[in-house]
C-alpha cells in the first residue's frame, strides 16, 4: 500500500496591506483537511526561487504555506528587478509588511481546508519581520525568526520606514517564538542574540533559541555559500517540531 | 546579514540590456546579498532608467576584489584619456 502525496503550488493575487493587490505563492498538501498555515516571509534578495522552495517544503510537511511578494508594489516586473528597486528605495515600510503578513495569515485561516492556526517564518530581513509580526500582528499562533538582523538597533538606524526597534516591541509579543542563529553571524551577532534573550526573559515570553557553531548568516540557503547542511538539517527539525507543537497538536502559547 | 547599504548617483549614458539599449539616468551601488553571484555579499551596480520601470536596468554583481579592480581600471583609463585631452570635466553627475 502506497501513501498518497500530492501538492498544489501556485501563484495568486491577494489583497495585502490597505487592500493593495499583491502577488503571493501558495503551496499546500492535497487530500488533507484541518491543515495548519504558515506565512513565509522572504529575505531582502527578494521573492526568489529559494523562498518558493521553502514554501513547498512546508507543504511537503503538511502545512499550507503562503509567501507574499513584499516588493509587489514596485512592479509589475520580474522578482529580481523588483528586489533591486526595493533595495534602492530602502526596503518596504514595516507597517506595510505587517499588513501584508496579516492579510496572508487571514487568507490561510479562512480556507475550507484550514485548521485555523497560522504561524510565520522569516529569514534574514524576513526574520526581523517575523519578530515584529509576533508583536504586532494579532492572532498568530507561532513565529520563527531565522537570523533576523536589526532586531537590536541603535536609535540613529531608525527611519521613516523602520521607525521602531523590534526589540522595543518585545513586551507585546503574543505568540511563542523560535529563534535560529549562527554563532558566526555578525548581524545578529551572539551578543545581540543574548540581548534579545534577555528582553524575552524580562517579559516572561515563551521562546526557544538554537544557536549553531560553524554557521553564520543564512545557513539554510542551499543556493548560497553560507549553506551549512548539518546545522540546516538540525535547524529545520527544530522549526518543524515547533510548528507541529503550536499549529497542529493544539498546544497554546503562554505568551498570549 | 542584509547590509541595506545602497547609494545612488545620477548618470548620463546608454546601456544595453534584455530590452536593447536604454538611456541611463541613475546607478544604484549596493553591497548586499546578490541574486546570482556565488558570494555571501557582492558589490552590485544597477544601472537604471527610473522613468522606464523596474525592468529597465543593467546589473552586475561583483566580488569586492573585482569591484576595486574595476574602480582602479576605470581611473587608469580616464587618466590615460585625460592625457590625450579627450575627457572634459564631469557634467550632470552627482550622488543623491
């Protein structure tokens, strides 16, 4: 007897922040109901092939995953061209990104195959966005920050698009947080990760941090020289166990 | 890390990309994660025509060593050209 495995993966248009129509990539397992959802937050290089691979990986593991294209508003155009335009403009405003994440989460939550629980995972700049979403987007059930930089920032680094330091939002964190970091990373460096942990402990937030030796920034990215297979395999196990606990088996985070 | 280091200069010139020749208005110079080059970070030169949409661009992603070599070579060529009195004062260029 064989086990059936099927997946639907497609681009779609969704209403994001302020009702703006943006692109998104959705992947979900076929033949399943009561499926938990995950919003995948792409990194600054853009809505790239790897971000879509991550979205499909989550579907392979039984999650409906959606990756909204945070740079859609610079389009229409190819994702790499829009990423260049976004970079030149200083990136999208945090408030807009939070609106897009909230809309993507609601899209997942309201599907007939959904179990109603939704988490987020973000990488690099998306890790920072995941941290902020855990504090600012209502109704999330779990958040995963993979090496998000600029969670700890100096006041002079704040600007109109990024007006508030994510670490200053920690008291408002409303769901469990998983953090994955490389000890050779320079942003966040280990001292910054210590500082984030200190803040999470101060406010009694529910979190798990895993910090890997022999890894720097972006060590899950199979298409970059930063890829560290041993650490990445372990890290993905931690991510999937975390989502399993808070999105599928019904465990509730105590931070809420 | 995403460095978010990006500066822009106005330029005059033409460049040839996927859509043929375009008039260039600006160059974005960034040091951040590249899209294609096999480096963790790259020096990216993104020549654009801002009025023609996001796809009107020519991009290169260089290692820092290659970028410095390019910088030296451009300077050497301009010095050689100046020696032949064929290069005037820069016009219409400036950082923003």
